[in-house]
């Protein structure tokens, strides 16, 4: 039963014997075996995302190596944007050759009826993973939040300020809204397809949500995030909403209606839980650079976060952002071991 | 009298007829006349910093053009690191050829006795500016906070994570502390020299302070920031402490003891003032990208921030970070005009 996994129980705020833990970006470059699989197939990062056998293989590696309590499908938040009609490349950061700037560009965007057909490798990865895990760990599906997807689609690439999107937001709200409605509709179908394909929880990444001031978050992000969550088939499937930089506006982040709020490391977990109240679980929030530290230091930091939680239910231990590519794997293994040892009731 | 400037009165939390305003990085690339002066002299960005005539000229430009209520010396936070024995270059971001990594590197760092001799162009710029303004606007001096300076000195350049510094912090606290003590001692002399040379207020930039979790801010930043502020000749000279990303830990930022806390745009001004209490003035906090917006939008945003302040004394209007290099100057002029019109008592 999916509902018996500690990770899933913690998402629902139910008591668990031991705090569950996984790591954002746990399938990745810090593992030599990931790099081997990546090299084995040749091709690009995007080729790896589209190769169900290899994508499943790298999703399984951290579960075996780190002994984490949940798996996450290996993919990129931008893969579903390709079938909307945008040519995607990684150089190594993501680049769209034809960024969305005009009403014509927004009109031209496709919202595929059948996302399983649009990105057929995604359901295949999920099905392979469910079969491989056979109930061992729950499987997390994920997508980008509409705002974060819009950042890349309008800017055409990563950016410090995402000025092109900001100009659209401030200068032509109707155009911004039309774009966001299309992205939200796509995202909803995409994530529901993941649920239909076997995802047992969904994480929504709003990596750039913290770029906006709180009142702008309320106007330009929250309505679409809410609409997305309202449109998901959430029966039995917990939803995690992670807004990087959301610590100064958790009251607003909470309003999106997720079951779990992901926390970066810029706010103390205790303070965050006080703001969020006891109806919402939390996930976080170790500074990813702490995995550079000596093992004894890592253990102290794990203990500190557990102390801040003060025994409350509804905690999923994680990093406050993705694991860094040059972290020694033994430090990540140690962190997971510390959570399992120190987080036992 | 310095104490009669609206900017200075607001720093002390005293009533003013109209909310004062200036812009971080107001001397800069968004102004064609800045680019002209930069080009006129030939040479590098660092050459401009070291040329008192041209540095003074670009410091004056925004006062004339924007009609702001304060001037800030044109310089870079890293210029005083050169006489510590580190070769500095801008390519265009700052680069130190010999980053500080070992005990030997820290031992080799010089803390100049006489900062006026070590960076002779700095007192000359300040004296030229005081003479040029002749009481028209107050003159702000500035420096980097010890932590932010350490970020660059240890990493050797800008970075997303400043992993080299984090590794030193976590792995060898004694070395980190030795480095920070030296930087703090230099910084204190450097800023006191600016006060002696005519600076009428001091802003301390902790651009990377928000990289740390709150409990790490408390351990790795706050003691040195406090020591720096305690060592400044503060009689009649207000001190502003700006921690970018400090919104989730303003209670700690306040403990550094500045007269004014600078706010980025990630926290609502009203909430920040509630946390900080009425003994501390604030400076901020318009999202710099709002200067890309249509003029009517800019006006509404100025009004919103003034509304959040709710008539409290001790507000200096500013951006939440430096002005962006491609902002239309007329939008910056308009913003200042809006503050002066809408911020009148």
C-alpha cells in the first residue's frame, strides 16, 4: 500500500517511526555511476532524459547507494515544453532558440491533448521504475511550476533577473496571463499523466518563484500555482510545492494548497513550521554546501534541523536545494544514515 | 549642518518633510554620461576607480540627473583588498589571481596601518566630492562586509555557492576566524578613513550574507559585522547595513547594531519594520526590475511601498539592489520624482 511508506505518511502529516529522507537532484553528476551511464549512451543530456532505460537506471542508483526513502524520476522540468513547439537544447544550461515574446508566439504554443503521446518517454520511465522498485520505495514525479517554466520560455535561457519575463509581466499583463494559462493547462495534463503512469507523489519546483516580491508572488504566481494544484488528481497523491527563496512569504506559498511545502535553507525550520501551522508538512532544509563539511559537522547539522522540528509530525528531511555536482557521495550517504539514526522516534 | 539633510535625519529615525531617496549603484552603466567618462579615460574599470577626477565625476552625475537626496562615492568594495596583497582584476567580474586558501595565505595578508596611504585615491575622491557638493547633498562612503569580502578573497571570483569559503568555514574554523579578524581590522580602518575624509554616512554591503542559513549567519557573519560596527567612529555618522537575502533573519541582522537596515525586495517593507521595531530605520525596497515597467506602473509601486511604511519615520527609499545596467534613465528619474511627490508629508 502506497499509504504505508514513511515518506507518504510524512507528506500527510501522519506519525512515522523514523523521519524519511531523500535528496533533490539525487540522481546526478556527484555519482560516478551516473556519469558512466551518461557516457555509455553517448549523446546529450536531453538524449539521456528521453532514453527510458538509462533514465530509469540513473533514478535507481541513488536509492541503492544512499538508501533514501523515496525515488524521483530522472528528467528535466523543461522536457514537456518541447512539444509545446519550442526547440530545447542544453549547452549545458537550457536554451530555447525561439523564446516567447509576442502575442503571436503565445498563440503558436501548443497545449498537447495527450501528454503521454507528447513525451512518451516519461510514462515509460515511470512504469519501468514502479516495476523495478516493486513497492520498495515510493516514486515521486515532478514538474516545473508555471512561473518557473515561463521564466525560461520567455527569457530563452537561464538569467539572474529574467528581465524579459518581468517586462512582459509589468508591461502587458494580458499577454502574460495568456501565456501562464497555457503553461498551467499543459502542466496540469503533464502531471496528471505522471500520476496515471504510476507517480505516487508530485513535486512542483518553483525554482525562480523567490525572484518576486511577496505582493508580486501573490499576483503573478499564486493564482496559476493554485489552479495547477486544483487541477491535479490528488486522491492519495501528496503534492509538494517548493519555492526557492519563498521563506519571506510562506503565508502566501501555503495558499497554493500543497500538502507539503519545500523549504530552502534560508529560513529556520522551526520558524517556518510556526508560520505554516500544523496542517501542512514540510520538506527540507539542509544547506547543500554542508555536504562539503567533515562528517561530524554534517551529523551536528542533521541534529540541529531535527531539534528545530521538535518532534512534530510531517517532516521530510531533504536538502534546501539540489545536491551539488562535486559533493563526495560518502557524505551524502552519511547524511542519510544520520537522519535514519537520529530521526528515529 | 550634516544633521539637517533629510537623508541623515531619516537615518536617525527623525521626522522629515519628504521621504529621501537614492539608488544603489546610481553611478553606473545605465547612464550614457557614465559610459562616456569611462571611455574618455581609456583603461579598465579599476583604472576608473583609481582616478579621483573621473570617479568623482561619475559620482556627481546621478545627483544632477536623478535629483537624489544623497551621493555615494564611486568605487568597488574590493579596492581595499589590493593593498592586503592580493592582485585584483575585473574581467568584467572581479578575479583574484591568488585566492586565500591556507594558513600561509592568511598569514601573508597585510592589514595596512594607514589606509589613506594604501588606497590614496579614496580620500581624494571623497574630498573632491565634499567640495563639489558644498552641502547640497550628503556623501555616503561604503565598504563590503567582512563576510562578503571573504567570499571573493577565498573563492577568487564570483560564484553561486562560494564553495571554497564554505569548506573553510565548516572544515577549519580557526583559519576562517583568523581570516575574518584580519578583514574586519582592515575594514574598520578603511571605513574610519572614509569618515575622516568626509563621508557623512557609511553603507556596509553584505551582498552574499543571505547565502547562509540563519544559524550560520549568527556564527559566521554576525560577530565580525558587530565588531566592525563597534569599531567605527559613529558620532554623527549613521551606518547602514545591507544584507541581500536577509529578509528571513532580520532579527539577527538587526543585532549587528546598524542605525539603518537595508532591505532587498523579497520581504514586504511593513513586515520588515514590524520585525525590526521603531529603533531602527530602513532603506529599500523596490524590485530593481520595476524600473523596466511603464511609468504608471512605477508610480503605483512607489505608492505601495510608501503605503506599507504607513507614515513611519526612518524610511529611506531605494531599490532592493543595484540599478540594472539597461534601465532607461528616464524611468529612474521618474521613480525619484514619484518618491518626492508621493512621499511628502
